[in-house]
C-alpha cells in the first residue's frame, strides 16, 4: 500500500512539473512579439511600414515611401564654361512588398521583394544665371530662354534586393533601430526636354543626349535608417 502511495506521489510530482513547464512555454510563446510598426528616413524618402514575423527565418513587410521636393533652387551652377540657375522639383510615392530572410541568429538579414512606384519623377529647369553679352549686344535671361528637362518613372514595378542590420521586429526591447541598404531596378525613365527663346533650335539636338544620359539611371539606391516598435 505504501509503495502504491509512493508511486502515486512521484507520478503526481512529475505531472505537475510537466504541466507547469507547458504553462511557462505557452506564456513565453505568447510574450513573443511578432508584429512591428516602423518609421524610416533616407533614400529615396521617408517611409512607414508594417512587419510581421512568419517564422524564425522569414519576415514579411508592407511599406509606403514618399518624398517631395518643390522649387529647390541652385544658383550659379557650372555647366562646362557657363553658369546656370537650376530649379528642381522631385516627387516619389512608392508601395513596397518585402521579405526578410535571417540566415543566422544575429540581426543580419537578406531582403528581397518589389516596389510599385506610383508617382516618381524629376524635373529640372535650367536658365542663364545672368544676361548674356555678345559684343555690343546684350541678351536678357528671358530672351535667352530656358531648358525644361523631365524624367518620369511613374507606374513602374521594380524588383528590390538588399541587406539589413538590426531587426525589423525588435526582440529584446519594444523599440529598435535598423539600417537597410539595397537597390531598386527601375529601368530607363520616360525623358523629355523642352526649350524656349534662343535655346529652342537646340531642343531637337539635345533630346537624344538627354535620353542617353537618363538611360544610366536604371538603378535607384535605397539607404534607410528605421525606428521600429514591436507588439
């Protein structure tokens, strides 16, 4: 009888320990934060994103990046032997679908995915910085005219590949800082040039030059510093 009671007591203790450990494991699992909201700044603009942990190796991230530069002036910009005043406008609105792969237990990650650039363009207005004197003839800036150069990548889908340092979903603390480095492949933009005044005859000659120049801008760099909050 005593042996039965003793065996029952041992069985009860083992079961209790196992049950307690299961509760601890469940509680620990519940405490694991799998979501995060992040705010970033850098190239190609400001951003906000939502990140979700899929498993120990993969995260999925949905983001929105935006940037707007309006009437930014650069005076006396040197172009060959001449100087010009530049007026620059730029806009970027992009939606991102990204995946993080964590090959190690550290915070290093590989990132791949795509972005939809809904509205992405650059506009540069170039005009003489001063009146032009040719002998006894003086030509005003207005009469000399200006060049309007535009490049547009809007409605483009761009694959993305990059690396990251820091967790997209902070693990130990709710707040975390991370760095993303990578590139989007956008392809060549739709480019154009329009000229006024005395520069009008050169418009046709410069069109191919402008197109060839923008053909090199197929890759857009990504460099962002992000603050994330996990929950």
